[in-house]
């Protein structure tokens, strides 16, 4: 795919020997794509990502994949507190909840899928570690949000999506979230309902209320089975 170089100075070296095994998806949360790209390339901002995908499908490359971009912030997944160290970050242009959150255009999503599939193949990233910013930082972030088509991505080979809702969860829901990778107490100081909302925002976006119900339990059971964890 065609990629436009838009280098960012905001990066450093990954810790020696740290694998790249997370693909982290964000929305830009700014009024325009141009403003987002400019901020990611501004040394004063101290933020960056490896790529940005604009609404028309244009892909901008900011940081080489072997370098650590600064996109995840204070985050946690499956025991890892330095998510930046082992992740590739893709910013997806969308004004976000602050500036008029809206659906992602098909052309944009097609570009995200193509870029993501290339990264996943090259870096051998497991499907269960294709995540949203809200998954790794639920107390701070909502992106890419409830309108992001995770199911469509999964059908194209990017990430996980529950294929059935008939499984029964045989562990406490919070313990199941921890087994899947979410940060819950005592690992992180985030209220349980906030973590449940992050789970719902990704895997049950039709109802985000922080309340565990039988549908949530069935979805989590299916996801745990996908990664061969007994639930």
C-alpha cells in the first residue's frame, strides 16, 4: 500500500530483547486529520504513533516499527506496564467523543485492515493482542470507541471477535478479564466497572453500562476459549 512519510522526532529505542507483540489502535480525537498529523510530528507534543490512517484511507508513517513510539501512555496489559515498549501504534483519524464522534468511513477501515494485516504478519502479533487504547488505559481513554467496527476487522483477520455467545463462564468475571489481559485490582487502581465498560466498548458496544450480565459472561467465555484459557 502507498504510505506517505511524515517523520516524527518523538520516539526512542525499545528495551533490548523486548518483543513486538501488541497492535494498539487509537482514534486521533482532534478536529482534523491535518491537525492530528501535525501534533504527532511536533517535538513539543511528546506524543507519536507509528502510523496515522486518514478518513480517505491515506496512510502516514511517523516512526519506524523497530523504534518505540509514544502513544499508549500510562497503560497495562497482561502484566505489562510499558505497553509502548512492545506495541505498534496506529492512529485513526476521527474527531472522537470530544469533537463529534462519528462512524469510520469504509475506505478508512479498509486501509486500517490492510495496514494491520501487514503489521500482524510481519511482527507475528497474536489476534488477542490487537487492542484498543481503552483496553489498556480504561480509566483515561475511550478510543477507538464503540463505533469502531471490531467485528469487521476480525472477519478480515485483524483481532478477535466472539464467534458464539453460547459458552458459559465458569470463573468470576473479573478473574476472567484478568486472564484475558485487562488490568484489574490489585494490579492497577481502576474501578471494576470502568474495566467492564472498556470490555463492553470493544466486545459488546450495543450496551456500555459497566454492569456484568449473562451476555458479557458468554462473550468473555468465548474469547478465553479462543486463546485456550479454561473459563
